[in-house]
């Protein structure tokens, strides 16, 4: 269950889904299976960052380029991806 911002430098507690962006990724388990996991970036972090999934095993924060940050402000609040 998502309880805090996925940005390790923030870790703001999740109170409302309307604040920020929710991501879902398919991740591999140690036994070779797959699981769907959800991550949340708070409103402040989602203005300058996105989450990416690397090799179905690791989720990382990435800084947005300034122009992309303005464009993404109008994007949907749910992002789906699987690497």
C-alpha cells in the first residue's frame, strides 16, 4: 500500500490522491513472478520529477527538464508503465 511520496528526499505522507501523481509498474519478484506495484509522487515532487521503472526491478525518480515539467502539469494523474 502506498503511504508516502516515492521521492526518497521527500517522503511526504499520502493523505489524498488528488495531490500528486500515482504510477503503477509491473515488477519482477525474486521467484521469477510478476507483481503490480503502485507509487505516488506528492504534488510538489511531481512538478519537477517523474518515476521510471528500470528492468522491471527498480523504480527511480528522474528530474524533468524545465519545458517538460510545464507540459506534464496538464497530463493525467495516473501513469502506467512496464519495462
